[in-house]
């Protein structure tokens, strides 16, 4: 049992060390490169109950999973109701890379 725990700890330590080296090289090599900007347009109309979830999911996808990218979300109003617009306005105040058009 102790041997299995030791093997598991060595594996995790090696994995962490490799990830540390990867991030150091990434900082050194890609320090002056421009960050690609992704633009996502979301047309909304009517009542959309999960608009906040959709927007946060898009931000998560482009910033967390793809480390070297930035996302700008443009929400296009095609006749959304007041509650949906209120949610979108609150999100534009909280998150800087969201625009309500």
C-alpha cells in the first residue's frame, strides 16, 4: 500500500514539475506575442432564461481552455424582453469584455 502511495506521489510531483516548466517556457517564448481576440456575437430575442449561463460558458471556454486568447462578446438585441435585457446590462457592468448592442 505504501509503495502504491509513493508511486502516486512521484507521478503527481513529476506532472506538476512538467507543467511548471511548460508555463515558464510559454512565458519566455511567447511574452511579446499579441493575444488573439475572438469576437462572439449572440443575437437574443424574446425571453432567454439562461443568457447568463451562455455568456459565462463562452467566457470560460475561450479564456480558461484556450489560455492565449481573449474573447469579446457582443449581445445583439433583436427584441428581447425587459428581464433578459436587465440581465445583460448587469453582466456588461460586471464583465468588461461584453457589449450590448
